């Protein structure tokens, strides 16, 4: 996969040199490039923003630098993600879909946002990471890149590592435990030490259902629940 980022602050993306994403880049699973679209400004002062027509507070990013930067890096028609608080909410399903793409371009906004023609002509996806406003789109882009890259085949090594992730199944993930079995009197549930895999899977499913019911009950309305699932959820309401 190739990922390009158009941003006023390429240096902000240094964290992507580390951890799993950094290893994916080193091993060649993903190639990344960060382009400062200010470098493409034809304005003698290299301005990239201007006042909005019709008045109003703030400044808008102008189309010329971004269109020219896009033309310089997009040889084919890639998927273009614009970071904006007015976009669709980013989720695991998007990350899974994007992980199969050959080329992603992220456009990081600033000021009051982009001239609408950037949205209309370049964007294939307009995406937000939450119902709040940030000073720029860089952190949002990093969140989405991290969530997407870890789903590229071979990046995690064990393909099953993400199959039970929270949201991949529609539910929040169950609790996990490791050694020691007894730490300061805090014990690992007996079922996980039993070696009975059927019972362990039932326990994990029920803990996942319970955690989702307690913390994100709206998610339960979006998935198909078995009769056993529904019966267990009913027991939580008692």
C-alpha cells in the first residue's frame, strides 16, 4: 500500500516511524510520503489560505496549492480522505475497507476548513474521528492511518490478532489476562486456567456481551445476536 499525506506540518507524523506502523514501513508492507502543500503555492508569500466569500470568521484553505500537490502525487485515481468534523464517523469497518486499497491520500485541514471545491472534486471520503473540533487534521489522519495499517495482511504477523478486536465482531472485546495467575491476591478467572476451550469461548463471548451492554449498548442493536446471546443479555437486566 502507498499512503500520501498532504499537510502543512509533515514533521508531526514522526510517531509513524515507530511501533507496528514503523515496522510495517521498514518491511515494505506500506510506503508513506508526507507532502507540504505550501510548497506548491504560487503566491509570492506562499500563502495557502484566504478570506471566505460572503464574509464570516476565519480563513479557508485555497484550492490551488492542494490541487497542484494532488496532481503531483496522484498518477491514478486513489482513495482520497479529507479530515473534517463534518464527515462520517471513522470506525473499524472503514479501516478494514481501506486496508485493501493500493493507494490512500489523506488531506489534513486547518483554519475553518477547505474551499468546497476541494471536497467536491478531490475527496472520495470525508471523515471525522469524533464529535469535536481539533486545530488540524494531522492527529486525526495519524489515528486513521494507524488503525488501517495494522489490518494490512502480514503487518501483525498473526492474522487472528485483530479478528477479535473490539468492533471487528461488532462487540467490545472481552478481558484478557496473563501470568502470574495470582498477583497480590488478584486472581485470573478459573475458567481461563481450566483448559476447556468450549467453556473459555463461552466465557469470552459472555464477557464481551456484558462489556458492550454496560459501556456501549447501542452496538448490540447493530449485530445479529443468537438466542443464547439474547438470553444472557436478559440476565444482565435482572
